[in-house]
């Protein structure tokens, strides 16, 4: 995605963007891609939503080789979207942030043959073959962008971050061909232990479940005969077929049921939700979003931010936006928030633009301010400069602001910041802030900047002005090691040879000799290489389907116990061979 770093609001996403080193894909990677895509084109045409089938045709994604993300970016640009490359599993808020900006993040790794049917790790097949094609449908695209906006603003929890790190570790271990079963079990145990620490569902958890049961694992249409639209199903050679069986329970879609239902990324799903159409999804999540902190505001939303112990933006009714990690929330006898304090680097913004001299450097230790009306019910942000002056609030004057809550601010007015002729921030010198005998700010601490606002109208994860709050990464140069073409091992060379034979302009005696040599090497050294043998059968079908090797290789593939998952994949490979 060209120019993402230059667009407003993208700075915090920039560090997660990687490069697609296309030359690093091996002939085996391309064969894995080709196998899944051929399966998708053949088997999904009748069971996937037409939006996916049409998108697969119109997206320009090729079957024979792994697509280039730049090409996918150009294809999605026709509908106002884009594509960028990322490195594996990224934080949920970042992933949703990309979607909210109309950008599809694509993990460039390709699953290994052992996990060809399904992998919990993000990969090129899942992102490109699963997500991208259906995004060409406007109704679906609008839904994904909307849930991206919700996810980017959803408040999470400390415990959930630990779960993310454990899941990330599991996906890496599960996809690593050198991992032992014991290492995978240990990684799964860490995920289970992290999940036990989570109490309740944060907003981020709720959005995550909604996303999983719709964008990743959703069915659409008639409850008795639904179509697939979820990318997790569309990119799974095995589950795309098994998910429609009667033993997988089909449940009418509802936000409430999706949120109540946990999921396991490492196993096939025992139940799936069926929506009527994509418009139903959009309407449902609009209703759900109305109850989220970024829409609702108030004390309840501040409490969610406090529990998250992470960066959040608090929006005051004056329009002032405070970005920081909420550390203290003081409430009155009615349980309403009357004072907030952040910890660590904090920034103040207005209209999503950081205020001059109110960035992280100025408020590096945090920021505290009262919330509410004055004792006489005056709402300060509704006052003009003239009205403020009549109240004794003007630059150079000493004032005592007595809030309805009991918070008292006493000091010399240093400056008043206005927005549309109304105050949003008042700065004091020699200031003391008290609440019920408790000192909240002392004159010796320096300038006291007080946010103006009778209430909190919105609370959301992340920064109001990400470009200003987050440090932009420096451009990295590509080392010579990164541009060197890796040397192929023997098995990779065999895959390359079969591709060369399949794509060759003509078939002759030399072609037969080359094929025999590959088969001989396979029989001698690689008895468990089933995918290449399927590709060899494909060549025989084109050149001489009655050759003795056809029966020999077929019996070997069909009679050997490869394990349940691979056996199913091989069966589907034969179905494709026999019907093409």
C-alpha cells in the first residue's frame, strides 16, 4: 500500500507493515497455494456466497502462483480499498485499525503442507484467498469497515493482552515444521492458562467474537441451505466442506448469541451462525456499537478505560480530547466520575489534532482534571469570553472554581484556549486543586491545565491524533541478504521440475525422462510427499492416463494412512483430478 504513512491516522499502524519478499517463496509454497486455489475454484462455486465466487473471478488473484500484494492493492483500489503486507499475527486494535481505514492486512507467509487444510496462523491463503475476493462486494465491504472501526476503538484489558501474546506464540509454534507435539501442547497450555485469568468480556473481546462468527466463520442465506462467506471457512480446504454437514449446528445470527459463544482457533467449529444477508449484519452491529464506550461516554465508559490499563482517548463535552492511560477515577457519592488522572505520556487534542505545547513532552507524567458543572449549575464550555469575564474568569485574574461535585480549583488564570469562541482548556499558575480535603494538585507542581467539560461524551482505545502521539518509524534499507535469491533444496527442485514440465510448451521423450527421474527420486527419498505425487498424476492425466504409474501412485496415495486431515485433502485432490 503506497503512501500509507503519509495519510492521517496511520502512524501507529506503520510499524506493523512489512515487505513481501516474493523471491523467498519456494516452489513448494507455490504448489500449496495452487492446490488450495484450485480446490476453491472447483468446490466453492456451489457452496460459497456468490459475492465470493464473483470476487474470486474479478479480483485478478491467480491460481497458478502466489499473488503479489501490490497487484492485490491495485485490484482493491478499484473499490476504494487497499492491501498491505504484515508480519504474522498483529494486535487486534492494529488489525481493526487497518480495516477501519479500508486496508486489508495480508500475512505473507504460506502454510506448510502439513497444515494445508487449516492453520491457526495468519497466512497468504487465508488473507488473499479468504478475505480479499469478497471485499469486492459493497454491502460486505461496508460491514467489514464498520466492524473495523468498532474494533479499533474497543477497550480491552491487561489480561487479554496476555492471551494475545500466548495465542501469537501458539500460531508460530503450530506453523513451525520443526515443532514437536510436546511443544505445541505446551503452547496450547499457555493459551489456556492465560484465558483463565480473563474475567468477564471486554469490549475488544466482544468485537473479537463478533468478528470471528461473521467475517471469519459466517454463513449467509437460508438456515437449511446456507452459503459460506467467512474467510476462515473459505480458506480451509477441509472445513469449507465439513462445515455444511448436519453435525455442525446452524444458529440464526444475533449479536447476543455470537458474543456469548467462545471460539477455539485451533479446532473446527462445532456451531456456526447464519445471517439473512450482509445488511442484517450492518444493522445489528450499528445497534451494538451504540452501547460501546466510544458512543456512550460517561462514568461507565471511564471505568472500562481504567480496567483496560492501556492507552485511551477521553472526549470531553467541550470537544477536548485527552489521550493517555487512565490511572485514577474519583467518583462522588452517587458513583459519578468527578475527576480523572492519567499516568505516563499524555496528549491533548482538538478535532483529532494535537494541541501545540500539549503533547507527550509537556504532559509526560500524566494529566488530571475535574469533570462537571460548577456549583451554580454553570456549564463552562457554554460560556463566551464575556460571560467568563463576568464570572471573574479572565487571564491574569485569581479565581476559585467550585464544582458541583465538591472539587475546588484555586489559582491565577494564565490562559484560556478557545474553540469556536468557547473555552476548552484553562491553564492556571499557583494553583491548588482539592476534593473533600484531598489535595489533587499543588502550586509547586507547576502549571495546572484544566480540561473544560461538564461530561465525558466518548471513550475509545488509541490516540486522538496518532500521527502526533506515536513516533514515526524510520525507513529501513533492504540489506543484500534480503534480496538474495535462496538456494533450493532437492525437494524444492523436484517441485520446480514438475511445474516446468506442466507448463512446458510441448511434451516429448525428454519430458518423459525428466518425469521418470523425479518419480525415482521421490520413491527413493521422499515416501511421504503426497502433494507432488498428486501433481504428477495431473501430468499423467494430460499426457497418458493409462500409464502404469497412474495406478501405482494412486493406490499409494489412497491406501496409505496419512492421518485424517491429509486423507481428506487427498480425497478432494482426486475428486478434482477426476472431474477436470
